[in-house]
C-alpha cells in the first residue's frame, strides 16, 4: 500500500539522498591527494560517515511525517465514517409515505419562487405499546390500527421566506371527505360527510386531500406525530416553557399545573397539548390556542443560540425528530428536512402568525362545528401567499382577534343568506360542490343549484339592491375578491361558477394583486397571535368542563380538590 504522503516529489528526493554514491576515481593527470592511498581511503570513509550522519535526521523526520499522516488520515476517515453513520442512521429513522398527488400543485411567483404549505398532523392512534401507555384506552382493545388527526395545522411559509402562517383546523369540523384509499392498509372509502379528523383512517394522503378540498390551499408536504413523538421532541429541546392563567387540573388529559410559568417535558408536554377541557370553553377551539402558545415557545427554543450550537443538543433533536415523524416522500431524507428547517428558520418569530379557522355551530349537532364566515378570506390569504403581519412585524391586523372587516355595509349572518349557485362550466357537479360548501358554513337552507344560461369564462356573484352586505359575506366565505362582485336588478344572490374556477371550493384568484386586500377579515375571530409573544398565558377555562369523583367543576376547582395529586411538572 502506498504512503499517502509519498508524492512524486518525495520519490525523486529519495533517489538522490537515500544512498550516497561511491567517490569517483580522479581524472588522469590529476594531482593525487596528499598523504597517499591510505589518506585517500580515510577521506572516503569519513565522507561516507558524514553522509550517513546527514541522512539519518531526514529519515527520522520522514518517519514522523509518515506516522502523522497516517494518524490524520485515520482521523479524517473516522470522522467521515461517524458523519456517514450519523447521516444513514437519521435517514433510517424516517418513515415516509407518498402523497399520490393529493395536495395540488403550487404556483411560483413572478420571481420563480414558490411558497411551502405543510399539513402538520397530530395522531391520536394507539398503534404501539408506548402510545397505548401514553394515550390510554387500550385496556380492552390492545394496540390499535386506525387513528384520527386530532391536531391539524396548515403551516404556510411564504415564497420569499419573510413570513409564515400557521392555521389550525378544529378536529370537530364537519366536511366532505373525498374518495380515498390507503396504500399501506388497503382501506378505502368512496367519500362521505363526516368529521374532518376521521380522514386519517384512510391514510395521511387522504387527510391531505380532505384539507386541500376544504380550503383550496395547495398542500405540498405533511408531517405526522404520534403521542410518543411529542414526548421525544419536548425532551430533545430540554423542555418547553409555557404559562397558565390560573391553577388547572384537566382530569381527562391529566394535566395539573399551578398558576404561572412551567417548563414542560415528556408526558407533561403531551398532557398540555392534549388538554381540551382545561382551556378556553373546554372545546377543541380552546385547545388550538394553547397549542399555539406551546408551539410558539418551542420555536423560540429552537431559535435560541443554546439549542442549535450545542452538538449534543443538535444530535438529540435530530435523532428525536426523525424517529418521531412520519412525512411524505418529498421530505423523506435528512437533507430535505434540514432544508425545510433552514427555510423556516429564516422567518422571524414576529412574522409567524398563528390562527384558528373560523367556525360556526353545526346546525345538526351542537358538539360539532362547520366552516364559519371569514374562513374563506383566511383560506384565500394563505393560498395567495399574503402575509398576516406587516414588514416590521406589526400586529395591528394579525394579532387582534376583534379586528373587523372593512365592509361598506353591516355584516349579515350566513344563516340569513341564500345563494343560487349556477354551473357555467362543462365540469359536472361544480355548482353542487360550492353550494354544499356554503351550507356547511351555515348559509341558509334556501341555497340551491342550477345550470347557468350559457358558458361563463369568469366567476361572478350578482346581488340586488340592498344586498351588498349579504354578497360580501358570501364572497368572504368562498374567497371571492371584490372584482367578482357586481350589482344587478334582481332580488337574489346568484353565483355563476366560471371556467376560471375549475376545482376546489375556494376561489383561486389569479390576479397580480393578492386577495383578499383586507387581512382584517382573514383574522377576524381567528384567535390570531404571533410567535414572539413570550408572555402570553393559556386561559384556563372558567366553565365546569371537568369531573372529579363524579362532580362537575372548573379546572381550577379540580386543582384545589386534588391536592394529593402531584403536579405534572413535579
């Protein structure tokens, strides 16, 4: 094996100095050295000895260099080997699933940049012993096979990476689930009307397709975590600091915390993000807000210098993340996940907006909700890659949940509005799809469908005298820009679906200006906040949402009554 330090130059040098040539005889006629033949021999022996003395230090130096070179090479190879093992190890952790084209196709902006939309799902599945232990409910059934997406967040990163929006969709939302088949289990459905979180039973791609159909937002990727994934991630970052407004004991998720700030790790973190009876009104709407507080704190922790500059912390985080996540095959490698994290890291926390999709009570079930007025504007804002914060991170529109849309007339409740939806395309079922969306959002039972008198190239919503406010409410629900509204002479709202709206239930505005122009309507009643709000506390419910020893009480009363139970972060 050749020595890595033995280059061409070294070989040439060795041939000259490795061996001393024998002294040549004197040329004829030259004077013989004084002292005769004995003196000449002695001089020759002395010259050879001197040469050997000169060569030895060079040989020792060369051996030292050779040893150093071998050590360095082994060090480099060892380091590279560890890096390669680490890379392969992380890649081996990742579980990826194909989206099968269910999420739509993203459009580039004028500069060729594209936004990124990711559906983040939290699964309630008890598909392992660890999840059975954490989630409970396996005492009779054992390890289960199906799961629901009890957490659904559309994470939008803008094309220029300057801002991001996170929109939660409550799990109790009723919607149409399209025809789906899970490539892994083979389980399929022809489509049905039901709770949105149930689509995950037919695979992650089905959940993506359902959210895409509901919102009209292109979904490029998905990330799914289970119970144990939340535990691993919170442990990897060294805990997540959260604040609660009062003492809280959710007897269902088992979260028990005193008033104030706590750093939650492991099971305590899972109890916090699962708690729906401890916060807000005790429903899933209150839970989405507390989850935003948790995620904002986790993002701030990710961005802190101490987390990302500590090699041990980075390794623990990467190892935990890759073990905890199921992703689509577009994110199915460490390289792709790192690129995604780098894109998200570019966005300042003051320009990350958290919102919850606006909802209305389901008229058929008080324990369920449907898409509410204003949700169409929020969907359209995300689909149009429009920021919900100002360039300086101002929260005048995004962080104020009471912001009102700037309409020219007072808003009219959706339940008082009936819309005639006419199909002006050659695509069967377009009017029915839009009409169903309107009724799901609480519009009046008089909403009906028909075929348009002739083919329409552009979509339009025509309203009669005095019906402008009704038209704007309908337009907001569907993401229609003002340019598609026009006043007529009749007394009905007539929506004609044109060929510019061939699919989806949110209008795909293709104009150069973003829609909607007013982001106030997009965040109205959306519980909006930004990730830099470190002092925000989760509002503990003041309703009797929990039960202790058979008695209904508030979470704070339950905390006081359960003094013997240790706190979650004890």
